[in-house]
């Protein structure tokens, strides 16, 4: 019963945090296609599509934006530097960036833009670390005004397949070995 309450509270917290992250993005809105992502421990990237809309009324096409992704929380022995980010818009891509490093991109004429965010683990972070990833996009409207959009997504490091498979096969092998030995004694 206690575990169920904790899970319900954590779920509500995650949903409220995500909603707060989106609500804070006025008037620009950044909406990820996935708020929670499993991040393989082996450095394989995971992609998140970020749809950006609601640009300020003073917005004009071909405006230069500055976007960044920052790891703001890492639990269970993880580090804020466990993740790297790469942005892609159209045919332009950034290099792999560390947390908080900005990248500039130019929007098109539609008023709705999609930027792909690739996330990967670096080194070998501990398994089952939860990360909060804050995405922040700005562009200059002129006359000292800046439009800002932001959102928060979440990631969890998961073990490589071999990390789970090898112990499972070992346990199965021991079970079969002792079962065979037990039958042999009879």
C-alpha cells in the first residue's frame, strides 16, 4: 500500500513538473514527442522530436534561435555530466554538446518548427539513474526583447542487454545443472 502511494505521488510530481515546464514557455511553446525516455547505458542515442510553435507576433521568418539542453537533476549516483546532446534542424546538426552548451539554428517560414534532440549517455553511468533535462530556446525580437520557450523532459539510464541476459542465463544454467544432478542421484 505504501509503495503504491509513493508511486502515485511521484507520477503526479512528474506530470505537474512537465506541465509547469510547458506552461512557462510563453508565448513560444516547445512540445516534445516523448516526455520520458529510456537511455541505453552503452551510448546509443535516443531521439526526441521538439515541436516549436506560438512564436511572438513580432517574429519573422529566418530568425536565428539559440537552443540548449541542460541536465538539471541526476539521481542514484548519476552525474549532471552523464549525458550529451545533439540538435538537428533540417540539414543542420550540432556536434555532440555537453549540458547547457548552446547551439544556433535558423527557423523557416512556417511558424511551426521541428528540432530533433538526440540524447546519449557518456562513459558508463549507473543503471536506473533518473535525469531531468531542461530545453531552452530563445530568439531576439529586436529592441532588446527576447522570446523564450522551454520544457522539461525526463530520461532514465537502462542497462545494456548483456547486463541482464548474462546473469539470467547463469541462473538458468545453475537451475538446470542442479536439476540434472538431482535426477541423476535418484
